[in-house]
């Protein structure tokens, strides 16, 4: 399937309700042509702010826009990145510590017709990540983030794992049911497919 590998110059769009966002993302080893082209597309998508239901996207993970071989990077809105003195593209991010769990309502561009999911996030997280430096990946950087930007990182890193907020919501609901009533029937872990789901 050699031709399937070449999506460098293909127009990308946000995959909605698609099972392909459940693929785990692979580590970025070098910032190659495919990544650079996809960053241009992803940056453009965010700048247009034209997503289903008129929702604004703060960031997009690579797995949300490609058909195959998703990589561990996400692109943020430029103004958000500037506000937190970060580059707009973050590579190979992973959470190394977290504290202060809280419940929050969240949305995802890949599920534009779903309501907000009530999930657990952490107010403070320590993240290890890489950025671009003269066309190459920097050495790993470790930093604590809080509140909004911490929430954004948690959302995107969750996508790297092939996970999403609606799966998390179902898992947490399931756990609560188990704690409250041990005999409750097991809820399905998968998001039910909608008849009007949009796919590319
Ligand atoms: Zn999302």
C-alpha cells in the first residue's frame, strides 16, 4: 500500500466521528516534509475558524486530520501560543506529573454534534515536549502548566493515545456506577456511531 503512505500534498480536513482518530500516534523523529506541509494546512484550518457547528478550534492534533500514520504533534491557535510564550507546534508531548483533579465540560472538533463531555482534568500538569529549533527537534523540555493551557495539552495528548473525551466520559461514568452499584450492567466503551456521521 505504498501510495496510501503519500498524503503529503493532500488537502486535509478534520475527521469527524471517525474511528481513524482512535489510532495511536507515533513519536516524531524528525520534522520532515510531510509534517511541514501538514502544519501549514492545520494552521490554516485553525485560522479560518470554520468548523462544524461554528465551533472554534483552539488546537488540532495530527491524528484528527490524517488517514494514516498519525504523529505526536499538535498545532495551536497562534494567539494562544503567543499568550503562553510557546511555539504554535508542540511535538512528542507527554504528561510526567499532574495534580489537583477537577471536573470540567469539554468539546472536541472531531465530535462536532456531541454535547459537552463532563470529564476529569488536572489543574496543574508537568509536561515533557519538544519544539522546532532551526528545522530540527529541540532537546526535551520539561515545564509545569496550569488551567487553560494545561487543559489544552491534556486534550491533545489524549488524542495522541488514540483516546478522546467521550471515551473518557463513558469510562468515568462506568467507574462511578461500579462504585455506587456494583451490579450495574457494563456500559459500552465505544462511542455509538451516529447515522448522520460525517466521514471523509
Ligand atoms: Zn479533540
